[in-house]
C-alpha cells in the first residue's frame, strides 16, 4: 500500500489512519500501532513546520522478509526529525520494538519503521510442532493411512470409468470383475480412512491439552499491569478458540494435502484418457483458483480486525456477567446494555464487511464456474459431433470434470482459508508466549535460605502507567522509605487513595517501582526468585477470590499435601470451621464462582485459612476484617495475634480500632510516611492521625 499527499493537516490525518489500519490487518500489536501513529504524526508535523504545507510526501507499507515495514518519504531540504530534542518523541520511540531509522536519498528524507511479525506460516508451524512432536508417531501413522486411502481413492474413479466403457460395449463379464475389484478398493479405503481419523483425533486431544496447559502457565507469568490493561475477554478467546484451531493444524493440513493428491490423480487420469479435456479443465480450474486465492487473502486481513473487535465485546460481556449483581444494584442495566450494544455492533459491522467482500468474490467465482461448465459441455458436444472423441470417453471426462470443478477449487480456498486461520490463531497464541505486547514477569536467581520477614523500602517512587505515551504517570508513592523488622506487627493507615494497597502490590512484586529499592531480609527484591518472594509473602485482601471448587479443594490450592488435621486447624484459627461444618456437604461443599454463595466475612476467613495453611513468613492483611461483624472480628484479631508470633504481619484498615494494638503504626499521606509510632504516640505527635481517629470515634457515637 502506498499513500501520497502533501503536509496539509487533513492529508496527514488520512495517511496516518490508513497506514495504521494496514498495520492492524497485518497483525502489528496495538501498542506498537499506537506508538507508530504518534511518532509518525510527530515527524510529519516537524516536516510541515520546517518545509511547509505544500511539501509532498509518500507513505509505503509493505511486508518484507516476514516483517512489516512503513517508509515515510518527504521531498525537500535535508531534515532529520529524529534528532530533534523532543521528550515526547523520545518516550514514544523508546518503546517501539525497533527504533525508526532516518536516511537521505536523492533529495528525499526517508524514515523507516520496522515491526517484527510472528505470523509467517513456517514460523507458525515450527511453533506448533513443539506441541505435536510428542505425538509424531501417531501422527505419521495416521498420515500414512490417509495416503493409502487417497491412493485407493484415485484408483476407484479409474475403475468406475472402465465400468462405464464396458457397459457401453456390453462386456458383462468385465463389468462384474471390475465391480468386484472396485468393492475391495472401497472397503479398504474406508478402513484406512477411519484409522487415520482415529489417529488424528488422538493427536488433536493430546496436543490441545499440552497447548492449553502451557498457555495458562504463560498467561499467569504475564505482568499484572498487562493483565489489568487487556481484560479477560482477550485471554479467554485465545485460550479456547485459538488453541483449538491451532491443535487441528497438522491434522487438517495432512487431510487437505491428501485430498489434493486425490484431485491430482483424477487430472492425471483425464490426461491419459483425453489430453484436450485435461487442458480445458486445467484452464478453467486455474482461473477459478486465482479468484479464490484473492478472496481468501482479503478475508485474512479483514478477519484479524474482526477478531480484535470481538475480543473487546467478549471481555465486556465477561465483566458484565461477573459484575451482574453490582449492575443491578446500581440500576445501570440500560447503560451496560448500551455499551454492550455498541461493542457488539462494532464487532458485527466488522464481520459484515468481512463477509460481504468474501461473498461478493464467491459470487464472481460461482458465475465463472457456471460459464466454464457451459463452455465445457458445448465443447464436448462438438467433439462428439465432429468425431474427436467417442461418446463413452466424453461421459467419463464429464464425470471427472464435475467431480473436480467445485470440489478442487473449494479445496484451494479452504486450504488458503485454513492457512490464514491457522496463522492468525498461532500468531495470537504465540503472542501470549513470546510477544513484547504481553511482557512476562522476570525474577532474579537469589533464594532466601532461612526467611525471616524483614522488609525495607528505600526512596521508592511508583505510579501506574498508561498505554498512551501522551498521558504522564500518575505518582502514587513519592520517595517512600520505611523498615519493618522480622516478626513485627505493623499497621499502614491513612485516607483512601494514599497508596497503602500499592505498598502491598510492590512487596509481592506484582509491580516494580520506577525508582528506589525494596529489600526482603536484606536482599534487593529484584534479585530474588519467584519462590523466594511468593512462597514467603501473601495478601489477604478485602475481596479475596474464591474458586468454583469445594472448600477442601480451595484449601488444597494452598497446600496440595495438607492433612485433614492441618486443614481443620487452619479453619479453626480463621474462625470458619463452624460455618463449614454447617454447610450441606461440609468441607466437600462446592462454592459458587468467586465465592458467590458465601458472605463477605466467610470469603475473607476462608482466605485467611488458606494463608495459614501455606505458612507464609509475611502476611499482608488488606482490609481483611472489613466485612466482619464485631464478634467475628474479635476472633480474627485473636487469630492474627496467634499466627503472628513468628511472622511479620502488616495490616491495612479503615477502622483504626482494629490496629491500635499493632507494634507500630505508619501514617501515610500523599504517597509518603508522615509519621510512625504506637497508637498513643501518634495521638500525641501526629495531628492528621489524631483527626482521623476522632472522626471514627464521632461516627460510632
């Protein structure tokens, strides 16, 4: 695709939009497209300022060596916008997969953008083969049986043709003999076909299991910020639909090649019987196949855009179902329905465009096929009339042609459509595993031999990033420093939004600070292994997620080898044992998705029991008693004190009455620690803390 224009604002906007759409069709990641748009716009505006609005430019987008390139060419005086001092431009460029490159050729300024793609057929089959490889014996045997079936399928029409000829010549004995051979051929063909399909099904099921397990592991390694940004719909689509399409890849390709060999065999049989009929058939099939190939290539580009829109809709539907209760309580059904309608309309519009183009080209191919059949019949009739072919031979050729015309061309389209579909699915699955669009968590190599539970922050700064480079970071923590000794119980208090939960996210390494350092037992947290951190640190949150499993299975997630006594002891400490025993099936009672059939307090206490079972050295309670009544809260407070004897406990609580017995209290405001001390010390020395405590006391009265 090549776009030409001048540096007028309207033409710049049009070129950027069309180029971005072309990159989307070819599978360039959304974040890379966004940064390309911003960088391209910045460069074009610099050229407009330097060279004027009438300056011509061209923008060429093309696939080259399996990657996507976009080349901006601006005619005029030498100007390299990439060297301009522009902080925004630097921030945009630094997160591109490959930095743009400026060059000067023949009075033209050129900027080349390159985007590595992961969607070439060869790359995709290599990626998929590692999941199929363990089943290669079964796969190759299934392919062998398939080809035996194909060979017999080629023999069958030749025998059928001989039956027709012998019928015409009244050779009854020959007809019966050939019919017997034909029967044996068909019986063996069916036997081999069933055997190959059974093998393919085994390969499919085992490949799908390996693929989905690996993809779930890869998804769980993705950075939390990326999971927050993408939404669940994208991952659900790729973990289900795309993995299924990918798992059938080698089965389908072998099946289609086998069918192609069958059609080639029929063409060779036609060549032997009638060279003229063979040439005519070949010309007609080639014309139709070219049209089918063109249709399928266009369908590939349109389908990528449709799937992206469909992921947006699927993700929103998933969120609506999970949050249905809140939607009802907010009385916002109309607003959610309108948003869902907008997203589904967008997805369906993309689908209509895709299908409309595809069916228009299908119609053209069908009409060409009908005209081709008409011409074929007329020419065969003329061949009989003028003695070029015998009637029996013409009947055989016509039968061959009718068995080839639609099926062979359809197979060509199906083959290309399958390759497109397979490539697109592998590209989306491969992106979860390898693409920088889905960055993975990275940990160090240092283990904690005897974890104690000491935590230290040194001038930590953190803000939640936005995908849009034009939106600055919103600072949450500012030069925060504090230290918590091993075995100490410390409370973080402060008004909502001051950064308390963010501190917990950083301790668990769900996020990394932009500046500053965090230490666990004297080791910088970035140097520690995943197990060193997450086998020793956990969070009991205000709204813990309880899985759609039995109580016992939910607890076993924390400790697979737990004993019955350990399970009941943990539940007793968490004050949830009596509630469980009153359930219909006790510890084997299945809990609804997200713990929907438990109260908020029961969910929190079950999460506390999970933490006790895991025996973490550091337990972070994020409003973990907010949903509890006063009696249960008192029990939980006692349990926390019991389990905290040799553990580091950090508490976040809105109700200061729940933390006044902590060893120390850290008062936070505006991302900093303003004061620390015991409850009594802070009442005397920290006015904001005193006011917060007085507000709570007034609310109670």
